[in-house]
């Protein structure tokens, strides 16, 4: 005769996920309330899966009405507290990678009989535009029936006459992989509430387990009347830029493909499938070539060839006949590709107004030729010399992803994991589609030097269709009335300069007329972006430079209360003459590292020592 | 649409209207030497009055082309499309953007105007005239100004282009007309003797809403006698 929703003496009577998106910056609060209905103390656990790109900004525990807030501390300081707790046999938890997009935050706490506990986790994320959409993603998987279960999302937008975004185009709600509801919502404020009753949650009429197990995804794009949009609040500004209607810049692509023995079987088949589909989408004014590497390096053609129908047909035949063999010579393959692109430019074999890209796919570490990662990086950086970007695709788990990531970042590209799964070919194709449509190259966002400071990255080698450039900074003089922002770049046919005239007085007036709560989200967005970019830069720096970047990122993480790879969050509960300590921090991308770094400890003085369950990926 | 021909030599101006059905495309400039062509398509009021005398007409679409380099610019009050061969680039009047390529520079000034320069010596300005969205009668429309044309050849023609070459006229016998504020006169131009009326039009280059008053001698009947041939000779089948 246990009340509804009571499992093992614990009733989780409320879970509320509250998400607010203001101009791409998402603020999410997950609150769970539980009560121990048993006669003895029981463990209550709280699991949240949050996007890898998000920063935790707060975690609080409230037990019997007393709240224990989280404090962000430097990782080393937090670690000492954690180690002390663990050495005394305390409960430990982890934040670690979970699946492709998420990491899992887990904490358990013992609750005395009849006591209530509230967990509240806050995290923030800058939603990035991919293929014309922003996506806010939540995993919905409660472990038991919950009386009050609710996901509320609110997209707030500072609508103003200057043409800020004003509409969420569509919301998509997908639960259990089956139900799909699309709701069109018109802003200034869009709101979606998902609130299943207990009966709707049940997997069957008399079951006590929950049916809810799915993805809550909100996808939207902003109504973009003009290519640029600058928002300023409290001396901080953010500049979004995404022009439309421009023709695609022809591209010269070298695919550098690993055909070593480890690619044998499904991985190679998926790679071929993806390449064949990519070849169908290549435009006729593009140029391409394939470089295959194992122990040796072979090329499809001696130099880049135009993607004429005849050449595409030949390329397809070539791809179909790729055979796996030998070891992994990343260094020579990349250098060959880079040289080929440079030579094509020098010898005017490719159109003058075109852009070059190297896409490398590998499933393992270099083990023949030059195999020292740092030397390969050095060689590649020197060879590319900033002329075009390198994108690295790491296929599967058995590779040094940090090396690929670092090498791509220092050559103006990025790395992407390709998960070994049934859809690996689609992942590969999806990546190509992201970079297949450059609309501008050599993009520089310029502001008046004397008026702006602490600018985030403002130069980009490419602007890709469906993406968005985001630059944030601070005004030197908060009371200034006006500034100008120029976005310069090269288009497929001409050189372009987009100018934004920012009238701060008009913006402030419009802001006051609107009934929006702005808070300090632009300042936090600036801090988020700055920390993210400092951490990326840090990956390829050494010595004093690395120390400086670390110090800057740490200072901002502490100031803005972000749990980043440099900080941890500590929750201390003074009780029974002993401190109870919980620590949360952020795993890196290396899965092997995250599985051995405990990041949450919570002292339990009246329970036998135990380790909470942590799900891996 | 109103046409205004400024004649600096006389420190004066001549103006005329062309009244044609909405949808009609008129040749404004055609220069076979530089390859430049400008055509304009007429739009009418929202109500679409059948009485052509009461009807107001404007330019709703302009087509500017340089056939020598296969570039075209189509301008409407909604958007601006640049074509290089078959490849379009689209811009909105909400953009402030400058684009440059060999021999062409275009600057769009957000919700105001666009300046199109073909090298040195040929510059056009297109003005965006926005009306109140709920205005019952009128559409947004465009104005077209030639601010520099000295590199256009002597063979340039069209409703505007024919006046790029020096021409002479004489106005005399100024006398009261049917409207006491607007005297009539006789104009001798291109071997025609025309009755003209003193009036005024506006130059909106500096301010698209108020404009600057320009006094001019108004030539009646679709500029008949002033323009070469008949105004219908300038009707072309398509914008490009």
C-alpha cells in the first residue's frame, strides 16, 4: 500500500526541468524533490545528463529545509577536499561522458527516515547553429514515476525594431523515439510545457515503472531579417552574424583517408558509403582528390581534379575499390595533401576565388613513419602555415583524440568524433555537409579599437552556410552612444563588408519598452565564450603562455561560477562535527581519463561507505 | 513615374511623366559601348485605379545590367539580387553592405539607398521609398538617379540616357496658365515647339521622405516632343 511513485521507500514527488533560452544562451535548472517514506535512512540518487558543451554553474542540496550551496573552486583545491572525503570512506560520484552529446552528473545522498531532500542543478550553454538550426537537447529518463514531472522551456527574445530575432520556427518534441509533436511558436516569447500525468508516465496500467525514456529536443532558427545582430546590455555586447543568400565559394577538398588494417570491415564499408554519398553532392565547380594512407601514401590523381560528372564517376569507382592494408602513416599523408593544395594554388590549377580544405579520417594513432604526435603537429602546422583549415575525423575509440583535436584547432579547423555505430556513414556525411557550403572566406569582424575590449575570437577562415559567427566583448565606456561593427570577407564573386551601426541609446530605449528580463546573460555569454576559447588555445600552448591562458580561464571560471576543466564545484554540509563534501567537475574528452577521475564526493557519517553507481558510455 | 532632367548649363531642369500600365518595363539607359543597360518596371497603386489619369505609377523593379561582364542587378523594394552569370547573391534592404568586384562596387545603405558604381565615371543611386505599411493606396517604390555618367558613350540612349549628351532648349513666352501658381511657357527643343508648365519635383537623394524641391519645366503628354520618338518606343519586353 505504498503511495504512488514510491520505490524502495523513496518517493520522488517532483522533478522540474526549467530551460530558458535568451538569444542562444540557455540557462537550465533541474530540480528534484524526494522524501524518504521508509523507517530507516535511505540513499537517494540524482542523475542528470547534460550536454558536453554546457558548464555547470550551480548545484545545491537542501535537506530538511536547510540549503547547502555549491562553491566553485580551483580543481586542485577541490581535489584535496575530495580526497580527504574519500579517504574517510565517503560516498563518491562522477561526472563523465555519456553517449555522443552528453555527460552524466550523478550524486547520491543518504536521507534520514521521513526527511526530504531537494537537488538543484543549474547549467548554462551557448547553443550553436549547425545546418541552420539551434538545438536544445534534454534527456528525459526518470527512474520511477514522479507525481509532478514537468519540463518547461521558454525562448525569450529581445524583440526590437532593429530586427532582433523574433520567432522560434518550430519546436520538436520526441519522446520514447516514437511520439513526435511539432509546435510552431511565435515569439517574442515561446513556451513549451511538457507535463505528463502519473498515468501517462506508466509503462502499463498497473506498472510502477516509467514509460518516459526519450529525447526532448527543441530545434529552432531565428527569424533573420538582416545578416548581423548586435545586442548590448550593461556594457557587454554580443554580435551574431549569419548572412544568407550568398553563393557558395567553390572549394578544393583533399580527403586524407586511413586505410590501415584496423579500418577493415564495417568501418571501411561505412567510410566508402559516406564518400560515395559525398561524391554525389560535390558541386561541379569544386576540385578534389583522395589520399589514402597505410604504411605508404597513395593518391587517386597526381593533382586536384575538377568535379566534372566524368571525374565524379571515376572517383566513385576509385572509392569502391579501396582496400585496407598496413599501418598508419598520418604524417606523410597529411603533408602530401597539404602540398597538393598549395601547388594547385601556385600553379593556378584551381579557381582564384576558391577555398581549400583538408579532411582527414583516421581510426588510430600514427605508428609508422613519423609517429610522434607533437612532431606531426609541428610538421603539419608548418606546412599549412595558416592558409587553409584542417578537419580531423576520429573514427572509433582507439585513437588519441586529443592529438587530432589539438592539431585541427591549431590549423583553424576542428576535430569530430565518428562513433562506431550503425550510422557512422551518416555521421561522416553530416560532417561534410557542415563544411560543404562556405559562403565567405577570410572573415574578420572589426570594431573600433578604442571603444571595445576583451573581444572573443573575431577572425574566421570560413563562414559556412547554416552556421553563425558569434563575437562578444565589452565596451570601454558603458555610456557611449554609438559604435560600428564591420564584418569583412571574401565571397564567391566579390569582397563583402557588412556594417552594423549600433545605436546604444535606441537599443536601451527599446529594451526598456520591452517586458523582458535580460539579467546579465550577455555578460555570462561573453564569459562562456571567452573561457571556451581560452581552453581551446591552451591545448596548443606551452610554458608561460599556457600558464597565462590557464590563469585567465581559471579566473573567469571562478568569477562566473562555471565548472570547467579547471574548476570543481564543492558542496559542504557541516554536520555531526564533520564536513560532508560534494564535488562536481567537468571531464575532458578523453574517455579513459574521465572514467578514473572521481568528481563527486559526499560524506555520509551514518552509513557504511559505498560508491554510487555511475553509468559509462 | 516622374522624370527630371537637370541641365546645369542653364541652371534649370526639365521634367515629364510617363504614364503606362503597371507591369510595363521601360528602357531608361542603354549604352552599347559600355554594355550598360537600365530598365525599370512600373507598379501602380494598391487599389489599381482603371483611370489612367488618376492613377499614380512608380518604379517597383529596376534591372541594371552590364552585358560585357555578365553581371546583373535586380532591385525591388523587398530585396536586391546580384547575378554574376547564373549565380545569384541576395541582399535585403535591412543590410548595410559594401561589395566590390572587378569593375563594380555596390553599397547598400540600410533602408535608405544603394550606390552602384561601374568603375570610375558611372555611378547610379537607387532610393528606397518606404510607405507606411498600412497605407491603403501606395506600395513601396524605387527612385533611380544617375549621379555620374561621363564614361557613358555618345551612343547612350533610353528615356534618361538620351539626355546624357548636351542638348539645347529655349523657353520663352511665359504666361499665366490654368493654375495661377504655375505659369505656362513655350519651349523650343529638338525642333519641337512645346507648351510647358512651370512646376516642381523632388530630389530624394539626401532624404527619402522629405526630399529637396527642384523647379522644372514640365513637358506634357509623356514627354512628347522632348524625348526622341514616342514613349512607347521605350517599352521593352523584360527587365533583362
